[in-house]
């Protein structure tokens, strides 16, 4: 892998946690993602696109929901306050993000939290680069609409 | 507001710290890059200008040969331009040293010396390919032999290599590349002036002068390369002691 495995572990874990909202499960899925990623012998020396790592993680999360019988859509909230209060993030922004559709939240996570390129996001989400741009702008516009300017200025 | 928002979004999705990360990574047997991968990856770090300049010189020679045919004057023009190809190579090497790549080295599987040598090797192969290409094109068009022509073209190139490496081995400032640029310009102008002023410079009569100059600059360049490698090794030791 071109990037540090430590960094990627944190990012994939963050992605899985966003999907399953459970620390233990997220870490299991993260580890399973890496094991599957490196088990592809044809890519041992060439490496694989980063998007592939996310695709594995995404599919594992879908499998998890399928097996557990839960509905992914019911879990649309961003990590609840009790676990994340230690992190210095704005409650207002967090609440605003949680009002967005889950696809847009996922896109914001990939783009701003995990710092993926537009191209990589397009590959993971299986949509065009143009769609990624459009949806990201839409997400930011929606967020700005939700956040009252005066509230946000206090951040 | 948009900037602030994007900054906030970085932390909005933070998750609780993973509990089994270190244990998992230590036990994970993921495939590490081998020597060939490392070699290939270094090609990507060489700036585009190296490839472009090498290609331009090669195309320029082709065009020059097509329009003017090969002559002695064309030989000195080419030999005056060749040092600029070595300048681009030298600037790549200087970049590794002046921008503190030794810090990066400490976190890498390969040390700075290995990285530098691999890059020098790649760039040397590129320069050699351009040089041989030009030599093959020119040798068929002139009555100068392959070896003689090779010496005429490579001597200014070697002089520039020696001069630039001399500067790199003794300076660590960010202006090193500009000093190397000045050395290149000086070599190029000197070569042009000698070729114009001494009309029989490329004749049999000056065979000894060229042979001595070629050997002398080759030996001096080699000496500077050895010094460069030793310096890299010292740097490695210093980094180890201060880490």
C-alpha cells in the first residue's frame, strides 16, 4: 500500500464505525477488510487502488446488516454524544450532519474526514465524478441551510 | 463559512479509538514491496522536466540532422547542449539532499543512500540512452568514428558532472541548484567558445588533448560520486545517532 497501514486502518475503522455504529463490530469489520484486501495474491506486488479497500469495507458492512437482520437506514445518526464528547467537534455541526441523507453523510466522511479524492469516491460509490461534485456541493449547501449562521460563527 | 465547515467536518465523524489496532497490524502479514517495486516507484518521483528535456534534446538532434546534416559545428552544438541534460539530473539529486530527505529516510524501509543511488541509476540510464541515441544518429552522418564522436560529446558532459557534484558535495543550501545551473552555463559557453575559436579542435591533431580531458573528467566525476556516497553514509549515521 502506498499509504501508511496505520493511517488506513484508522480511516477504514472510522468508515465502518460510521456504518455500523458499534466499536467492536467496526473493528472486526476493519480487520476483515484488511485480511481480504491482502489475500488477493494477484495484487501482492502491484498494490490495489485505495478505492478497493473501501469497497471491501462497504460490502462487509452490507453483509453485516444482512446477517443481523437490522436495517441500515434506521441507523442514520452520526455517533451519539456520549461516546464522542471527548472529541472536540461542534455539536451543532454534528447535529446538522445527522439530518442529511445517509449517502450524503457517507460522501462527506470520505471526502473531508478520510480525505479521499473525487476520483476515489466516484469509484467507491460507483457514480461519475460529476455526480460526486454535485452531491458534495448539495451536502454542503444543505448543511449551511441547517446551520444558522450565527450558531456556526460561534464554533 | 465554507472553509470553517470543511474543517469541522474533518472531526465530525471521529470514532472511539480502536482497541486492537497495534496487535492486529503487528500480526498482519501483508506483502511488502520488493526491490523491483521500489525501483519502479522511484521512476514516478523523477520530475517530468527530466523526461521532457531529454526528449526535446533527442528530437532537436533529429531535426538538426534533417535540416543541416551532420557537420563539426553540429557536433559542438550538441556537445554544448548535453551538459544541460546532466544539469536536470543533478538538480534531481540535489533536491533529495537539500530538502532534508534524511528525515523521511528514518521512517522508510530503504535509507536515503539507497533512494539516492536508485534515482542516480535511473537518471544515468536515461542520460545514457539519450547519449547513445544521439551518438548513433551522428556517427552515421560524420566521418568521425563512433569512439571519437563519443569522446567529443561526453567530455563537456563529464566536466559538468564533475563541477556540479563538486558543488553538491560541498554545499547544502537551497541555492545549490542555481550554482549547478551556473556551472552548466559556464561549461556550455566554454565548450562553444573553444569549438569556435580553435577551428581544428575536432581533428586528429588534438586527439591526445581529448583523450586526456575525457579520462581526467571521468576520474574526477567518479571521485565526486564516491564522495557523495560517503557523505550519504555519514548522514545515515548522524540521523541514527540523533533519532
